[in-house]
């Protein structure tokens, strides 16, 4: 039987959602602890569709959570740890006031700590799901690794960020999975392809990061805390997959104590030396013959070809980095391409006058050059990766104005103005540029010259000529006229609603075309002037 | 006081001096003096003698027992109990029968503590050395301890070792976690890309400036000074002689002169426009025609409805079509709703989402090489905004201030109250 007198707000949105205040009351937590718990457990607020209903008649802007989420949170054992921590702080305060140092020490030894292992597994039930969420984790950890430690940012956290990011980069180098880079004024973007997932992250420039004021560090620290736990497991799994030791080892197998030393850490963080591989894992050489992939799987074949060209890009080359170059980024890309890197005082102990150096990367005008090596600016390395081949070095010599650095993440639209350099780059990457090229409007001199009909000179004076029949080229005339008429008719048929959009599209096409034409003309003029 | 006969003056009142002098008995004192004199004469003063010289310790046992006072049975029992408790020997508790617990292990001392501590500290810091995705992390109770699986499950849930099933994770967003900067933000951009990028930022900035100006214009008064009606009148009447009583009349004595004004003011004649007969006729005719037309249309519609019987098939078809279309539209709406939820910002909390400003460099700041690059913007700022854009963080804002509905009472002592003192004259 249907309840005749059903009370208001006992079903629907009013029950499905819970405001934050209610949640705090239910979980008996402070706001700070609740925030931490939500971030660690990956529970986010939601805006109810019927806000007034969920808010029991009020229209105030509140933060709402799903009730089932909060009920789930209530079972979390970490909540108890939070409470223990509160007690710990109280005791600590008490003992500090009493100045009982022994007891304080003892208390610190028994400080409540929580373990995030189960939560990592709960949030990412499969390894693939963890990989898909790496973007956030990597970007945050790379940034945190560069920050100075403060009261909120503990030293241990920054150290582990540094360690984990270095480990991840080592993995990318060993698996040679870096695909794209882009140097922006914000930082350097990287994209790697790991287990078929495209992972994009950003690394700030190696300068002192400016001070930020409107960022809530406590929130970000909680995120990083979770990501550190997650990255640890992901790194372990990745290392296992390609048969590396975890934690990473360079050269011979080292004891744990030695691994903790600063020298060894520096060596690992420099990325310059290859990691030792486990002997029990047999190395699988991926030398798939390309003709296995038929003509039909064109995109896949293209991908495989690209990957192969990246892997062998810098094979056999030895790079020497001058003092002022960004070492981490360059080492990362060069070693990803199979090259060898060294610098003054680096772990590979490469001397600047060594005979086997093939490339010397310099970011300032040089006066003394050696004959048997190529001198280049750092941008060459980045552009090579994006172009998937070794670019000619003439335009990247020290002291020469560099060609523009394009973003590999933008996709070109047909009809836009695409500079000549970009077109070349796209062509070298093996992309089909014919469509783009054909869409570029042609200038007058490029158009096929219409042959001027040589008219027979009219004889002067009065004369008589043989009469000619007026001939209309039937097909051609009709075709063009009919086409035009048809188009007009179709335009008329467009509903009023869409007419405006159509016209604005048309005008924008026209404008773009004109712009592109102008730019092309300009470029041509500049070229002509240079020559 | 002295007992015995009272003689002489002692017979009188005792509290006079006479009695004090004569009536006091001094026999005791005389006796004591005599005794002492005698002792001195005999050679020994008792007070100065030692105990041993005076007394002899009697060491022979006396046969006679001291008789105890007779007690009632109850008293005796109580006494016995007390005596027993005092005399009873303290006996330790009996040893527990069965297995004896092992003694707790000796706690480490001195250097051993330090050594242990080192071990613990290292274990905490170490990175995980197992694969979470292949190892089973669900807690369990060994079968020899608890054989019933249901009970074990229940126990683990109660002690919060085991979690309930996770609620279905919904995808929060479709937006990418890391948005790559546009081509124009390159450190060495191509001129066209750079131009587009900077122009876009400039356009946004211009919009902001325009809106600010609009607000400013709205707030400021349009003319420099607003003249009141009175000021305008005065200006118009400049140079005219105005009767001093002008204007005062209608303000000051409206009530007293009410009767006088009533007579003077003439109300306008009320005009009542009436339709002529012809007009009335015309109107009635028009109304009649309208009615007729309506009736005709109604009848026509009714007739057409009656014909619908033969069109049922077609009507069904039409209805079906309409239903189909409605369904399609609702599906589209649903799709759009989901898409909006996954791509647009939701209102979470009081605050307003403010997008991060795109960083840019001026043309002269673009150095074209990596060494002299001037980094702009902050990655953390970007991260924070990205999290907010993907509805992963609520945005807090300030609470709206409540307007006061009631005024506060304030006690003020006025000066003339203070001057009223005792003795001042009441007027």
C-alpha cells in the first residue's frame, strides 16, 4: 500500500546526497582530516541535479557528497589512525610542557603511521588503471621534487619525490618509450607510451620556482602523499616487467647501506649511466619484421616504424653537454634515443677534449671549435625526438638564430596557414601532408598560367573577314552554371536556424584563406630578400 | 578550700581582704616545710635521690593471677577474632593450577635499545618491495583459529580489518589531467602561432577592462552635479520680486484655510462620453457577427472530428511518430546532461572558479635560446586549477555576511542627567 502521508525529504536527492557538514558529523572528523581522507580515498564532491531538494529546501551553496560514498568512508581504518594521531599530539603537548624529554622521545618512536598499500589497490584494481592516472601523479611529483622543504613540505616527502621521479625516468630510458617533448614557457612537457597508454607530464624549468600564494599546500601535500605510495608500486611493477633491479642499481650489485649514500643517489639521479639488468630474466628483442604487418594495418605499422626510429635515433653517438645546458632533460632524451651522454664531472667521466665525442651541445656562442665533432644548440635534441630522425645540424649551430620550436601536440587543420618548416617536419614524421598542402591557397603566380591566346592582329583599315559561327562550349558552361545554381538552391534550402552559422562559417573560411595567402606572400618576400 | 571550723575573721564574707589574711589555712605548707627540714637534718633529700636508691625491683613471681573481668560471649568472640587476625601469618596466594605463563622477555637495555631502534627506523623508510596487483592483501584468519568462514568474515568486518565492497566508481571527468600548453607558448615560437596566442590573451584582457569600465560608468553620476527642483526654480526666478508670503501659504496654514480654498478651487467638469445610437447599433452588429463566426468554426471543427474516425490509421501513425521523436529528444537530453557533467564545472561550494591566466612573454622577452629563458606561470597553480576544473576539489568562499535585523541597545548618560544632584531644585 502506498504511504498516504509520506514525509518530505525522505527519498530521492534529499537522501542520495549528504552535505559536508553532515558528513563531518557522521564520521566524527575535523574538516582537515576529512579533506585528507577524501583525497586519499579518491572521493570527490558532486553537485546534485536538484539542489534545493538535496539541501532540504535551502538554496545555499554547499558541498555535497554521495551518501553511499560517506557510508563507505566510515569503514576506513585510517580514520582510527587520525584519531590516534590527535591523541599523540595531545600527549606530545602535555609532555613538552612538562619538559620530559625521555618520554617525548619514546612517544615519537610510537608515532601512529598509516599504510596506504590497500588503498592503492582499492583505488586502482588493475595495473592499467594506475597507469592511466599517472599524469597527475608525475606532474605533481616532478614539481615537488624541485621545491624547498618547509614546515608543510617535509624533507622526506621531497626526497621520495625526487627518488621516484628519477626511477620513473630511468624506466622510460631503459624501455625507450618517450615519444614527444615540448618546451613551453611554463615548463617542459613530455609524452611517453607505456603499455599502450599515453602518459603526459610536465616538468618545471630548472630555475628557482617562484613563490605561489593562492595554492593550498596542505591539499597538494595530501595528493602527493598518496601519489608517492602509488608511484612506488607502479615503478616496482614497471621495473619487474623489463627485468631491472628495484631499487635501481648501477653497475655491480650494491648493498643497501651503500644505496643510501649521497654519492650513489647522485649517480642514479643524473640518469647518465645505464641500469643493471637481472640475469634471470631473458631479454626479449623486439625485432618484428615490419612486413608481417600488412598494408591494411597502416596506422599500426606507422607507429611501430616511429618507435623503432626513436630507439635507434642516437645510436653510436656520444654527446658532451656544456655547463649551461639543462642536463636532466637532455640526458633523458638522448639516452632514450640510445646515445651516450657525459659532462664535466659527470658520472660517465667524459672529458671535453675526448676524441670519441660526436656531438657537443652548447648554448652560447663559441670561439674555439674542434674539427671532428658537431656543435649544436640544445633545441636540436628536442626537435629530433619530435621529428623522429636526426635533423641536419646546420640550422642549430651555436650563435645561429634557431628555427621555431613547434609543439608536437597540436594537430593541423586543413585550410590553415602552415609554415614551410612545419610542413617539412610533418612530412619527415611520415604523416600524409598532401591534404594539408592542397588546402593551402595558391598565390597568383603559383596558379597554372592561363595561356594567352594569341590573337591574330587585326589588319588596319577597312576589311572583310570570313564570318564565324558563335559557338558556346555547351558542357563546360552548363556545368559551372548549374553547379553554381545548385549551390545557391541548396543554400536557400538551409533552415533559418542554420543559415547564420553557415554564413559565419563561410566568412571565417574566407578570412582564413586571405590570412594564409597574405602570410605566404610575406614569407616568399622575406625569402627572396634573404637570397 | 579549707574544711573545718572557721574562726575569727574567717567567719565573715570570704571575698574581702580580711578573710584572705586571716581565714586561709596554711597547715599543708607548714607540714611540707617541716618535712623538708627534717629530711635535711637526717641527711638525705628524697627529691635528689635516684630511682635505684629509692626502689627495689621485685623479681620474684607473684602466685596470684590477676583476675580477668568476666565478658559476655559476644565480647569474647570479637576479641578472639581480633587476636586471630593479628597473630595469623601472611600466606601467599596458591599457585594457579595448569599451564603457567612464560615470563615476559627481558627488555633490551643500553646499546641493545639503540640497535633495535635502527632496525625499526629503516624498515619504515624502505620502498615497497612487492607487487600490489598480484599479492592478495585481503586479511584472513587462519583456519585453526576460526573454522567458520562466515564468522571470520563477520569478525574481520567488525574490527574494520576488511572493508565492504567499494561503491561503483563513477568517472568524474573526461578532461585530460595535463593540458599541454598551446604552440604559441613555446619558448621559441613560430611568429603566426605566437601572434594568435598573444592576441587571444589580449582579447580576454580587453574584455575584462571593458567590463570594469562599464561598471565604473554605471556607478558614477552621469552629470557632474545633480540640481534639485528647488534650485532650478530659484535659478528661473532669478531677478524677480517674490512676495515674502509666497509659498508659505500652502505650507503653513493648509488646515486653517481649508474651507476657503475649497470654494476657490474649481474641479474640472466630468465629461461622460456616450455612444450615439448609431454607434451602439454598429457595435451590437459586430458582436453578433463575431458570435456567428465562432459558432460556424466550432461546427466545422466538430464535423471534421467526426470524419477522423476514417483517419484512425493515419492518426495512429502520427502519434507513433511523435512518440518516437519525443523519445529521441529525451535521449539526446540525457546524453547532453551526462556530457555536461563530465566536461563542465560543477558548482561545488561557495567559491567561484577563476581560471588561471595563460602565461605569455613579450616579444622582446623571447630570447630564442634555452639558456636565457624566462619561465612564466607556476606548475602548481596550474595543477590546482586543473583539479578544480575536473571537479575533484571544492572551492571554498567566504560566508555571506548576515545583515543585522535588530539594533543594539546602547546606554548613554546624558550630561544634563549628570548635573541633577542631590538637592537640586525640581522645576
